[in-house]
């Protein structure tokens, strides 16, 4: 059996599906590989299907005309991307770029819609995937519009600690430049805020490892925009 | 037959479904009415089901701790809201308030999931609804993070003209205070920008009616952040 296709049973989107349906999914999947830096699709391209990552990470982003970039998501192993046009029947609303060498499975639109039509569990899984993305966007919109950047960073660190199920320290999985873009700022400002939070004894930064020294104060900062410590 | 239930065949989410399935949908629907100003649900509440509007309009919004409000959506007749927890199985990610007296149909989570499990067309319609909301959020995130406020306003006016299928003039369907919140600004700034665009001959404002005098320049402004006119 092929190596990339081996990931199918581990993909959360296909959770709980019986063997014969996993086989049907493997049959329509097309393996696609991209080199680090390669553009997978651009905003406005026709969406002929969506991707699931088997290896590596992908950045989904918008670019303003003066070249400023806003990252919407960073996706990794097992996560789908580019599915909006599959169901809304239009063009990709953002750009996708490989930030590492990546291996993906591509699911052509028509074949996948045919599969989902005969498979309510797959439909419900896909509804859960889209709903979680909507939830994440509401958090991102709140962060962009309502919070100052230190509060955005604190919010992101607490979020990452929950994601990584580690109360005490986290591993930053993206570059600081990418994190700055996600938080709607520039790397220089982000560095100053990291230094400020370190100086206040809230965090300790060792390369990509960040120790949360005072999680309560970080949570206060995330929620109220100020530290209590 | 009951008056509110009469809207079921007109709801885009239920487009193309046969009569017996529309009947099944009517059977699980619960009529709920809310007065203008009433909170329908708050962020963090358990989502026991979602709503479709039969009459009136609803505001979906986030509030920061200092009381600043960010509107995520304004929904009207025929549009669903509050469906994220139905599929992602968690809490409402934002607040919903009736901005007029409204009539809704409420669809309880368990009964609706049961329906969708036996009805692939309904599942695909719901996937399209969520995908369109994701698309709209990517535009809103782009606007918040990448565009200046005049560009955001121009983008909104062009969007509204397309929505209302009228090249020459549009009817503003929300208050200017609400529009300011959507665009991430305050009413005073928005008024100045309306005046600026009027002075430049791009638009003419008569109360809630806005005539697009120079759509090309508005599109340039929306896209490039500057007027060519």
C-alpha cells in the first residue's frame, strides 16, 4: 500500500468511518507533493477540490496590495485546507503556500461530493471541521478588532498551552515572523512584547520553548488587556 | 398551517428538498419570538440548537471587557445563525441580539442531526452555508487587518451593491453605528469618511440611500486603498 495513503485512517475528518468507506476515500484521493515555498493555490483560483496534509505544514494567508501579509491559519499533519469552494462552489478565498516540503492528499470536488452524499457520518465530520474553523475565525476577528497586541499574544500563548496540553511550557511551532503576522503586528513589535512579558516575570523564552511562569496573570492579560502581577 | 412555519420552503438552507423532508423539518422546528433588544444567546452559553430567521434581523457580535463591540454578522429573513455548536459540539462563540422584533424557527441539535443523517442534500446545503460564512470571515479578517477604513467602507459599498443587484445605488440596511462597528471604527470617523468620499464625487448620500457615482474608483479604493478619480 502506498505511503501517503496510509494516513487516511488517522485523519480526524474521517474519524469513525468503517473500513469500506475509508477504502472509497483512498480511491478518490490523489497524492500531491509541494516543495517548501511553493504556492499551492492563489486567491481567486477555481477550487477543484481540497487537500489534507500528510506531512509538513501549510500557511493560508491574504496579501494586501502593499505586500502586507495576514496569516489566517497554519495547518499541519491530518488537517484539511481549501475546502470552502468545494461546498460554496466558487473560488479560493485566500492563498496557500507550503512552508516546509509537504505531502498531501487531494480530493477532487465532484468525487468527494458524490462520496459525502452517500455517507452521512462523513458529512457530519465535515460539518464539524467547518464549524471549528468558524469558531476559530470568530476568535481571530475578536483578537484583531478588540484586543491590544500584548493581550493577543497572551491569548495565543494560553491557547497554545491548552492545545499542547501542557500547563507549564509550550513549544512555539511557527516562526516569530509568522506569529507576528497572525497577531496583526510586525516582528520588531512582537520581540518587544516578548521582552516586556519576560521582564514582568510572566514568561521565560528559550528559543522556541516558552515557559509560562504565571499563567493566571497571562489569562488576565488575555481577557482584560492588563496584567495583575 | 402556522404562519412562521410557512417560511420553511423559502429558506435557502432547505433549497431543493422534497416535500416529505420539508414536512420532517417543520415537525422538529420550534417557534421562538424575541423583542427588539432582547439577547437570544450569549457567548459561552451551551448551544442546544440553531435558529433560522422568519422575520426581523439579528446581530451577532463580540464584546471586549471595556465594552467595545465588534459585529461579526447581521442576519435577516431566511438566514440561519448559531449553528457552530450544533456540529462542533461546544458553546456559542459569540452573542446574538434581536435588533428588531423577530420571529425565528429553532432547530434542536439532536433532532436536526438525526434529520441530516438521513438526508445528504440537507447536509450539502448546510456545508454550503458554513463554507459561505467561512468565506465571509476571511474577507472580514482581511478588512480588519490589511485595509484602511476608507478602503473597508468602499469594499462594503461595492459588496452591498452586488448583494442588492443594483449597480447605481444601494440602500443601507443597518444603522451607521452598526456599520462603524463592522468596519472596526467609530461613528464619527465613519461620518468623516462618508463626507470625504462624497466630496471626491465617489458617492452621494441621501439618508440611507447611497448613490455610487463612480463605481470604478470605489473598486480601486477597495482594492488598492486609494482612489484613481
